């Protein structure tokens, strides 16, 4: 037996693990965090700081700094996200115009800025000024004719190809994680999954630069979704500067939830919509404290963007609208029809895009990402240039479609036949018969709509940053504007019909086509993403059209119902499943009557569960077990005979603890007894020093009985964010259920391939 003297002499050595050692509590790449453990660690840290704050003034100041660090991080995220969004907007404006021409006075000016500074610009020809020259004027001194058109056409294609090639090359070489929208991965990360490097500094830099390039290239994608990824990269960077967040993965995810809100805030100029988007669509865990901080981050980000004023209109909103006509109850029918169209478009897009992305992953096509981007860009540029509605940037197109026709509008969509006897104020122009320009615009919009629907399917998901908000809104806005003009002309020519008689008198301004475009945009965006509340708030913040909430709500709800009839998944959830990320969606319902015993491992015929005993295994035994298995942790039992559960030890922390003990503690050798009890076991006098590892043991692992319904187990995993759960009967350990076991079982019950879940 070890005598008392030997015990007291080695007591300090054996208890060295009562102090935390480096890297404890961190996780491997592509692993899931344990939310309960992270919460417990943060509570311990907070309790320690609170008790220390009473000891001295310095400790009290440190506790205040700790309390305020969250607000400081939010302030920094808002400032950086707002600044980056402003820079991206300005750069996109300039580079988009660069495809058509250049400003002679200052080449870094966009077309609009160039003509602002010119003294020779008139109001009628505000898009023309001598300082701005198209490429044909600059190179061959011709502005009209076939040769000038062909030269401008070729320059447009060449610039588009150059921008796209630069973007895909930068992503491929420097930051592979900078591609795509980023929202599916951010949803997965916020649910507790670790993807190292996805929110890193290189990803932030490359995504910011390539986002400008791809949007400027004219591809059918937007910058709004990727801006959420950019903001989350900012959040990850600033949270790494504060130990409160850098050492706790659960706390870090609270910061990232708020950063996602700031991203939407600067993407659309919609701070409240950003907070609701983070709550409804992105976040997995959203306590009240995170709601306040998200609000503050979104506010700072929006204020920063407003200070930069990238749109040059002294407004924060992207598509400001000013309609002078109220909507009427009879118009709810076409609004609901637009909602149906949005739901059908959402379903079509998700199915076709996922089928194409799956083909990309499983065939040789995926090996040539640069070639794919170049081919899609070339096709887009060649088809887009001849049509004025696809040639311009998608944001400008949506802005024109949303606009109401005033007396000063020069758009083709406002080419109505005017009555010379009309004597009305400028802001109350009555409905009029459509002119040649409107009919031309209608067929051009129809062609643009078909092109946008097809090309967006192939563009989203390529190896470049690609957002889906703006292309979806463009599809809806084009369809909506055409429906709006149709209803307007029907009301004008048949104002005596019973449906129009009550609200559409001759000479009255009763139908606003721009409103239909706005409703259509909301319907299509809702059909693709399945957003409802946040979508409506984003739309009225985006346009300033506060009194049109009811039409927006009707369209958003209808599009969701129609799309849900064909499948519950939105585009982001579909991409999560396509990539096989371990994501337990809160919206999914588990209705099957299975029990924990049906899902737990080991199953019948499998080898018994790998366990540790509390005081009878040597260091070598544990190292051998770790080497021969790839499990994330091991249950600890009293003995192999009783199998009564004591706790759970994480694999990573066992490795780190044994490695540290061998380096820092004398007498620890391969046949040292490893024990998890308070007191060491009784050992022969000449035996080597035992190693106490109670510090790494989780004494309160979550357990369920073998007869617990899987419906309850799934709910527990969702709401508590568990990594694993042990299955017992009368205190005896029977098996283990991990998050991936739950996902595999759910896939099996839904008749899907259970191996589609990505394992390490």
C-alpha cells in the first residue's frame, strides 16, 4: 500500500489538473460543440469574476470591462460591416459602369458621378455628358452605328469575363470558403458545428474583393447574402480579441448571431429586418441579451453605411418608393396570384438548382470550377447585352420596376399616351392608355424574366460569392410589373366592369404597377427562402412603403403556403442537406414512434461500448483505446462488471491531460493507474505514481432511459444543443446516442440515404 508520507509528498503533483491546461475546452475541426458544457463554463467564469470584483478596485474595473466587452464587440462589428458594405457598393457602381465606358475627368467616377460634376449636363439628357465616353467613342470615335454597337458589345463581354476570371481565381487560390452565399454554412456554424477557417481573415478579405468583381461582372447573383458572411467574419475576428468569446464557442455564437443581423442591416439598409432575419432564419440559439445586442450592431452598421452614403440619395433604403395611390381590396386577388407565382418559382428554383449542384458534386463538372464560371459568364454577357433590362445591374433594374411613373420619368415603362387636355397636379397622374414604349418594355421584360429564371439556376452555387436575394427579387419584380401594367390597362379600358366600378373611375389614378412589382419581389424571395415576418419588415424598410404591409403579408404567406405544399425546405436548408452538414432544423417535425434503444449504439451484433473504468485502467490502456478508436469521448463506469455510470470524458481532453501530465509531472509512466475518483485507489508500495483526471470528467452527462421516445430525444438534442446523450437503465450504461446518430435515424425514417450526413 502507498503510505501516508508518499501520498502527501505527491499530492500536489497528482492534483495539478485542478488548474486548467492549454487548449482545454477547444474542439476539433468538423466537430459539434456541447452547448450545455459551454454554458456551464461561462457561468463558472462569471461567478469567479463576480467574487473577485469584491476584492479590490482593479478587479472591480476588470469586471466592468468584462461586462461591457459584448457592447464594444457589437460597436466594432457594426463599424467594420457598415464600412465594408459602403466600399463594396461604391466599387460595384464604378466597375459595373466600367463595362460600358469611362469617365475622362476621373476614371474612378461611375457614370452618374461623372455627369454630376459636368456643367454641360441638362435635365432632359442627364445620362449624357461629354465627360463620360463609351468605349466606341474612346477607341474609334464613333457613338452610333453597327461598328460602335459591336465594339461596345465586345468590351462588355471582355470586362465581364475578366472580372469573373479574377474572382474565381482568387477564391480558388486564396480562400476556397469564400464561395457561395455563406448563409447555409453560417446556419450550421450557429447550430454548434465547427468549420475552421470559414470565418477567417483570409475569407473576409477575399470575399469582400471577389464580391465586388462578381456583381460587377453582370452575373445573375446579388451581394446581400454574402454580406451576412462578411459581417460574421467581422464578428469572428473581433470576438477573438476578447477571451470571454475566444475561449467559449457558445458565447462566440451569440456574437455571430448579432453579426448576421448587422450583415442584413447593411445589405438592405434594414436594421429591424436584419434583427428579425437573424432570429427567424439564421440563429439557432437567440436569448434576449443577443436580441438587444443584435439591435445595437444593426443600428451602428446602418448608421455607418448612411454616413458613407453610397447611393448618393441621402437615404438608407436601397429602393425608395413614393406611391400616391392607396391599394384597394379588389387588388388582393392579383397580389395573392403573385404569391402563388412566388411559391411555384421558389419550388422550381430549389429543385432545379439542387439537382444541378448535385450533378456538379458527383460528376467531372466539379473539377473545372474556373471553366464553369467563365462559360456561365460568357453566356450571361452575350444574352444580357442586347436587352436593356438585363444589361444593367440587377439593383438598378429592380429600382426602375418599383418606381411609380411621374411626369419627369424617362423610362420606357412610363411611355403612356397623354391627354393634352389633362390639367392635374404632377403627383396625381391618372391611368392612361399604354404607348409603344410600354408594349416594347413588356416583351423585353418577358424575355428578361425567362432568361433570369433559367440563368440563376446555373449561377447560384458556383465557386464564387453568390447571393440569391436580388436575383429572386428581380424575377418577382418583373412578373409583378407586367401583372401591374396588365391590371392598369384592364381597369382603364373596362372601368365599367363591376370589379373596377367602385374604385376606378375614368380619369382617376387607381392602379400602381410599381406596387405589384414590390409585392412580386417579396413573393419570389419568400418562395425561395421561406421567410415571412422578417421578409415583410425587410421589404417595407427597403422601400419605405409602410402602408403596403397588408399586400406584402398576403403575398409572403401565400408564397410560403404554396412552396411548402411541394416541400418544407427553403434553399438554405436544401444546400445544408446537399453538403451533408449535421444540422438539426428546429422547423422539422419528428412524428415516428421509435425509442432511444432503436437508435443508440452499440446495436445488436456490434462490439460492446468502449468505456473507461474509474480506477483500474493504466495510462497505456487509455492511450491504446484512444489510438484504436475515433470516438469523440468515452463514458466512465465504476467497473466493467457493474457498468454503473460515473461520467463522461472527452477524447481531446484525455489526450491533452495525459500529454501534459507526462511533461509536467514526475513519475507518470505507461503503467501509472489513471483514476477519476476523489481519492486515489490503494496501490502496492512500489507502484508508479497514479494520475488523477477527475478534472476532465463531466460528472453530469445528459442521460435518457432506453424506453425514452425518439420524439423526446430529438427535442432534447434541438433545444439543449447536445453533442451526445448516454442511454441507461436503472443507472446501468447501455449505449450512446450522438447528434449524427439522430440525424442518420431521421434521414432513414424519411427514406433518405443515412450516409448523406457528413462524418469526419
